[in-house]
């Protein structure tokens, strides 16, 4: 089978996928160590990664001319693709849905939507990962809400038990409302303390 037919078969099976980023960069997602690697098709890293993928897939090592011919095919596919990609840094939100990049080694993210929270495979082209990214601690989704309180007592400088409960509610509600958590938390905390002082007068 010719290389071009193999490429179209890979695209049809979605073993590889292509798209165009908002800045016009042509991107290709290819399997790598059980995960997906997303690369600019014009980068030198893509040439090396694609050669490696091809060798594992077909047992053949592509030469530079063959790689360039494949890139030419992918350029057209990227240009014609309706997959317009908005790549995000660690967090993606849409409406009341939030996806948080968790781990690049096993390609997982946390999805929060409609009051439900689950760990799932990160969708293709969802995130770009910089050198400073570190895999996050995987959350235990079976923990009961009451178990948050001891951590609040330990890590926040609050002595009043009412404040412990208040800040717990604020943390959870800020996350579930998909707001800017730290800013919203600080504003709500200041507001609640003002109200508390007024009510005590």
C-alpha cells in the first residue's frame, strides 16, 4: 500500500487527527507511548515523532523525502479541516462545564459538569503544555464533603468554627460556579466579614 493511502487510512480511523489553531498553526495529533502528542506539522519535532510513529505502526523508517510528501498531504488536510482549535492552558470552560488538565503521562483531565465530577481521557487538541507543567495530584472523587473541614482548620488561619464552615462553602461554591476562584473567594470572604461585623453591632 502506498504511503498516501496509509495516511488517509490513519486519518479516517482517527489514529491521527489534524486541525488548525486560532493563530493558523497546522497541528497533528499522533499516538505516543499510549497517549496523544500534538505537534506543529512544520516543526522538526513533528518530523522525528512521525518517523517514530510510522516505524512502530508499519515497521518501516521513512526517509526525509517521504516525510515531506506526507507533510504536504497533512497541510491540505489541516487547511480544509473544519476542526478550528482553541488550545487552552490547563483549564477549559464552556457554559457550566469545566475541564482541568490533570496528568500528561496518562493523558487525563477532570471534567466538572451538571454537578458531576469525573476523570477522563483528555480530548485531542484541548491543551497546550509548557515546560513548567507538573502533573497534578489525582483527586479522590469518593471523599465526603465533611472531610474538607480538617484541612481548612490546618491550612487557613481561622479560629472561629463558623469561619471554618464559611470558607469551606466559599471554596466549593467558587469552584462549582466556574468563577475565578481565588479572586471571588477573597471578595466573598471580605463581604461576609463585613456583614458579620454589621450583624454584631
